[in-house]
């Protein structure tokens, strides 16, 4: 399933957190790791005003050389015993990460988020947000990586968070593939937003029961080829509810969709909220 993983690094403490997840996953799924550092371009507008083109070239060359030295000497002990290729590129980080991932046909991008303290709920780093939006391959991330508990992860349970739209079978298939590779249990979870938000009024109790039955029927259809797979449903804000269901399921990783255009849980618009609220890694597919 996973043959090659891309690990972008910026030489911050977050690198260690992402490397830890790679090391933990590698215990069950052997794969290659590419450690990538992207050197952003100088601020050309200000540089031109202050120095001119030749100086800009010298600045860019120096930054690339220093970046290469830093990359070659960066030691992440979590990766000591793993096959790691080190690559340095120039350009705008999000664009280069996405294009390089496609060029090398990587299976996953492992990318921690950015945002600290009371602002964590509202801020994901612009690089991470753009990669999540533009990447064609799955992205493995989580806001909790800022202060990770660097402990062994059993990867016993994989949760697939679905919105019951046409993308749900793909999300479940990816989660099932991951669960099989990890020899883990699969749980399918669904967050239902408030019923009144869909119809503009209140539901009679009988109508609510009918609505809930329809949801369960759809979940049963989605999992009919997966006998024994548990399904869980809860009503509430998608970000908080998916996190709550994941905790109840004791999930070690949650798989969600990024390309959904419809569905009651609206995972497309809630991807960042789910990542912010989650206490476990999120694989966005």
C-alpha cells in the first residue's frame, strides 16, 4: 500500500513529531522516506530595491548552500534505522511539495500543522493548508503534532469518517486498505449535523427516527462487503463530533475525504476543523 512517503522538513521541533509517526508506521509497513526541504525565494521586490539582481542571485545561492548543509546534518533519531533520501529544492514550499510529490509518485505526504497556544483552533500553517488543498496524494497530518506524545502507537484501530456522499466508498476503501496493512480493526463513523439545519424547521420524533434509520441504512450499504465492521453515528459539529467518535472508537488514525462536494457532514469544508480537533493523526484522501 505505502511504498514511498514524503516528509517535508523546516528544521523546527515539528519535524521530530512527523518523523515519530513515520517510524511508528514503518514498524508495520516498510516503505521509503524522502526528507525534503524547500528553500523559499528571497523577497525579490525588496531585494531589487536594496541591492539589484546580482546580489539577489548571491543571496539565493547562499541560502541554498546553507539549506543543503542543514538538511545533510539534520539528525532525526526516529529515522536512524530507516531508508531515507534527502532532497533540497528551491521555490515556494507548498507548490514545490505538491509538484515533487507528484513527480516522485509518493503515496503519502506526512506534514504536521502549525499553530500554537490559544490560536491553534483558528490557525493552520499556510503551507499545510495549501498542500491539503492541492495535493493529489493522501496527506497525513494532525494539529496535535505540535506537542506530540512520543510514545509507541499500536495502530490497532483505523476509523473512516464518511459523509455518505459519492466519495464515501473511496474513503472506506482507503481506510480498509490501511487497516489491512496495519492488521488493525476498521470502524466507520459519521457525524450528522443538526437535523433542523437541513430542512429549516423542527422534526417530529417520528421523522427523526425515519431520518436516523435512513442514515443507518446508507452506512449498512457502504459496509455490506465488510462483515463485522462497526459503524458509529453521532449528531453535532463535524470537527468536534468526528474527534469524539474517534476517541470512543479508540482510533489510532482517522481517514477522511478532501474532495467531497456534498453530504450532510460536509467534510470538504470541515477538513481543517477535524484536523484541529483531532487527538490522533488524520489521513486526508
